C-alpha cells in the first residue's frame, strides 16, 4: 500500500518542531559557529544556553527520537524520524538540542545493540541523558575507506587488552568522555573478521590527541576532529564491544543508520538553501526586473526544486523500507541516499550562493558555512565512489548477460528468436 499522508497528531508535532528550530536553534548557529565549544560539556556558558532548550524538548517528549521506547525515545521509526530530521537539518545545533547529533546517536545505537549490561549502565545512560559526549575512532591516517589497510592493533595481555596505533578524524575526541575504538585483533583472519571494537574511557593512560584537526568551516585552532595516538593503552577484558572479530559488523550497524540520518538532515539543509534562493529571487532587482523573472534563474529554481523533491522522496522511501522490510533490505538504498545527498547538496547550495552574488560568499548568511561542508558530505561515512560501487554491484546482481544481443552460432539474433516465437 502506498500512502504519502502524515497523521494529524504527528503533523502537529512537526509544526512545533519547525517553530522551535527556527525560533530557538537557528540563532545558536550565529552564536556558536560550526564545531567548537558547545560540545564541551564542561563549558558552563554553552551548557547554560543549551540545557534549558534541551529540557523543553524533553518536556515535549521529543528527546532522542531515533531511539526506541526501551531507551527513552519515542520509537517513532525511521519514516517519522526522517520527517523530524529534515526539520532539524536546517540548523547546525538543532540535532544537539534534540539529542540526535552524530556521532553520539550511532555510538548509542551500537552500545544498545552490542553492549553488556555494565557497558550500558556506565556509558549509554549518561550519553542518552546528554550528560556526556562520545567519539568514534575508526579512520586511520593511512586508511579510511578500506578497513583492510587498518594498522591499529589490540592484543591480549593477561586480563587486559592493549591497544596501540593511530586514528585520524575522531570527531569530538577532545570533548568525549569515552571513545569507541576499532582495532585489529586477528591480522590473519578474513578481512572482515580481523577487527574488534573497544569502549575506552577518555582518561585512560596512553591516549594522546596529537592535533585537533579543523575542517574548512571550523576555525583553524578550534578543530574537533582528533588525530589520536593510542600508545599501549590498557583496558580491561570486558571493554570489548561485541564479540572478538565483530568490529566490522558493529561499525556497519552504526554507519548504515548514520548515513541515512545524515541524508534526512541534508534534506533540511537543501530546503533552507532553496528557501533562501527563492527569497533572493523575489527581492533582488536588476535591469528592470526581479531575478525571479529571468529565465536562467527560473531554470535554477526549477532544477533545484526537482532535485530536492527527488532526493527527499528517495530518503523517505528508504526510511519506509527500513521500517517495513527485513534488516538489511535498505542497504543499496542507503548507499543511493549517501551518493545523492552529496550531489544534490552541492548543486543547490552552489546555485543559492551564486544567486546571492557577493553576499553569498560572505559569512553574512548561512550559505558560506553550508558551502564549506559540501566536500565533507561526499567523504564522511565513506566516499561517493565506494557507495557507487556498492549500488552498481547490487543492481547488476538482478541482471544476466543479454542473450542474442550479439549473434553467435549458438545464440540466434533477437529478431530471429522473436520470429520463431510467433512462427513467422
Ligand atoms: C567531517 C568528517 C567527519 C568524520 N568523522 C569521523 C569520525 O568521527 N570517526 C572516524 O573514524 N572517521 C571520521 N571521518 C573519516 C571518514 O570516515 C573518512 O574520511 C572516509 O572513510 C574516507 O576515508 P579517507 O578520508 O581516508 O579517504 P580515502 O579512503 O583516502 O579516499 C580518498 C578518495 O580516494 C578515492 N577512493 C577511495 N576508495 C575508493 C574506491 N574503492 N574506488 C574508487 N575511488 C576510491 C575517492 O575519490 C575518495 O574520495 C570523518 C570525515 C569527515 C570529512
């Protein structure tokens, strides 16, 4: 059954969220530009601003909507989450205020899925309560998209695991209370069974943040992506998350959800850039008419609207597949969302920036900040090329070589086969 309607009670919640995000969260983006201090839970000034807003969201019953009721969430499912996330995506800080910010969401999910009772009590609960933040430490300086190249090792020594190696781009490492670290525990095993995952408290001796790397949109000295050295870091035996050799499976469980949630938020970002493009088209005059009256501008608006609607429907349909089909059924569609997200965001933001003229390249509007995140979208959670390969391989599985396309003595040409079929 196909149904594109939103139930009225939930639509009312969406209205409340939209109003709250525009009124309370979008100003935060001006107060605290991308990255930086509000992630620091010991920063009292930032906490004083964020906590009352988070409380309003909790009072409304909308905190951590990505989680099921057993973990204090609403259990809305992915489709409703997609509709919420596309509103939250309008603002950099809205996901934090609603308890749905990466990388904490993914870390919470894998702790819930694979954690022991003790790990859940110690790490998951304070994470869900918003009392701490966490980091996910997988990418290495010499390897990102291909885990077969990972070098960070972990080995058993008595009742402890010893972790040794370097990780690159561990977002929020500087603020994290704990880091989830992927390390090679069995180098001789099959590639996808070589690694295991560990939950490592940030204060464990041997963890050294070599640099806090900043991306384009972050100030150079305020980066949040840790280049981290784990120098013979010792953790107890029960610090492993999941079973030995299960690190890749745990990572995949985390990344699949993360990618589609990111795509949901990107719908909102595209919508915001598109809104600004339209407002500009209706307010700027040149050579006797509005920009919106120029044919070239109309083409940009039409193309952007078509691309945005296609992308949004793909994301919503993917969410629906996750909700209604067996686990794993949405794998190809999630990859499609990931690829489409980077392209559509690039194209719409580029046109929006261009239509704003010189204003578009300044920090007077959110567009410059959006533009600077364009390259990251095609890289974080895996480069576009890798996801294209996943999609193509899966699609090709549904095909077989075309019989008779090229005539050979064994396979008659297609037209002759058709003639024979009808006795002509
Ligand atoms: C904003 C941001 C936040 C991040 N946060 C985290 C985090 O919290 N934790 C974490 O562990 N990592 C994080 N990452 C790292 C991210 O997961 C990696 O950037 C990603 O996996 C790609 O790895 P790489 O950067 O090493 O690029 P590489 O793997 O070196 O890829 C570089 C380029 O090589 C080409 N390429 C790579 N593989 C293929 C292929 N199979 N076929 C064809 N071409 C290919 C592509 O053009 C690709 O863009 C983050 C990255 C960004 C940008």
